[in-house]
């Protein structure tokens, strides 16, 4: 279910924002959102919220990739994710240096 939601969201982003940078930002935002929700759930110690987050929200994009793929495909997808995060880091540093 989580893979379907992520694929649909990526499709919407690619359809509306046809730039590659928008796709990179979207992947980073979704991954940070997933990680933030899990961190909040682990620190709040509210059982219902923890159960909801653990059941319906993946821990991160790599966890989704690991859950639905194996072998060489998984390795390629994880490296693709790493490359996207490096590009995201480049965009952030470039924006930071331009603001100076």
C-alpha cells in the first residue's frame, strides 16, 4: 500500500512539475516527512499514535525499497536513492551559497 501511494505522489509531482529539481525535492521532502513522523511517534510514547505510524507510514523511502525489492534491483534502487540525496544536498548547498 505504501509503495502505491509513493508511486502515485511521484507521478503527480512529475506531471505538474516537469523539472528534475522538483522531483528531487519531492523525494527528499517525503523521506524527511516519514522519518520525522517516526521520530515524533517514538518520542511521544502515545500507543495509538505509535501503532498508527508503524502500521500505515513507512520508516523511510529506503525501507519501502527494501520491502518491495530484492537482489540487484534493490541495490540499483538504493543507489538511485543515494544519488538523488547527493543531488538534493548539492541543491541545498547551492541555494545556501547564493543567499550569502
